[in-house]
C-alpha cells in the first residue's frame, strides 16, 4: 500500500500585495478629514521690565462688550445688534480724544470682552470676527492713506508700522454667569 504523496497546491499570493495597496489608496482617497477651526490669536510677549498699567484713570479707554447666555450683545451696557459692533468698535478705537466718552488714541484703546458660560459658539465666533474685522479695516484704511496700497500687500516692515498705529488689544475675561 503505497501512499501517493501529492503536494498540496499553493495559493498564488503575488497579487495580494497589489490588492492591499489598491484598497489602501481607495480608503485614503475616499476618507474625509475634519479640519479643526478656531481663532488664531497671538498673545503678546511678556516683558519682565514692563509694569502693569494702572487702569483706574483709563476707564474711557476700555470698550466693554458682554455676551450673555441668551446670545444678547451688550456694548457699553447698551443692547446692540452684531451688525453694528464693527462700526461701533472702529469709532471707539479711532476716536483720538474727540469724544470724551471714547478712547484717547488707538494705542490706548482696549476692547474688554466677557462671555457668559451659556454663550453659543457661533455667537462667540461672530463677536470675535467683528472685533478683528474692525482692526483689519482700520489698518487697511491707514495703509491706503499712508502708502496707497492695501495692508495685506505691504512688506513686513510697513505692516509692523501700521500694526503699531493700531495694536489689537482685545482683553478676554473668563466666562461668567450673567
């Protein structure tokens, strides 16, 4: 009784690597990636020799913006629509001492932003966008007046000069319950 020793047939695995590679490419191409969104803010550098400013005599240089948990916008204790925030902030920043209730100069103007814990993210972003747009428009207007071109088209040195004229000072307090 002789046993027939046949070898078992091998599976051709030569194309397995090709199939795996094609599947990998397919999933990489069809998968969507969520992109995190947020607000780009650069905090000012700390200076050891710089002393904190005394804010007692400078109440007129602070533009108070509150957003409550119902997404109501209060500017200088008056209710305001979000569409009017940009122009109101521009008027405050660019006052140059004309109105005694507004800032002395753009360098001294500070925007104080306080949000309630219940403020929606959409409202928070909308307020931030309006305040940033106010500074961007003022910088662009100064650039056109001084150099005849838009702020974004200036070289770095000239942009720094314009930023010095209109420094973005937005003070954001911790969220509160109001």
